[in-house]
C-alpha cells in the first residue's frame, strides 16, 4: 500500500543511526521511521512548552 504522506530524506552519521536503532529496539518500535516520528514529536512538545512558557 503506497502512502500519500509527504516524505523527507534524513541523513545521519553512523553513531546517530546506532543510537536511533538502540532507542527503537529498547522501545520495541517496528521501523526507524516510527522511531524518528516519536522522537521528533516528543522533542517538539518540549520545545513548544518552553517557547510558550508552559
């Protein structure tokens, strides 16, 4: 099933990919894409709380 969601290309060094994979496996996340989505979502929530003084 092709997805209609926008795609981005993400380039990272080996160390960051290893850290991402560690996070993924420790949290039983099926794909790198899902791990990146979760991490970005959490980072953006923290950023938004800080930016809005919450």
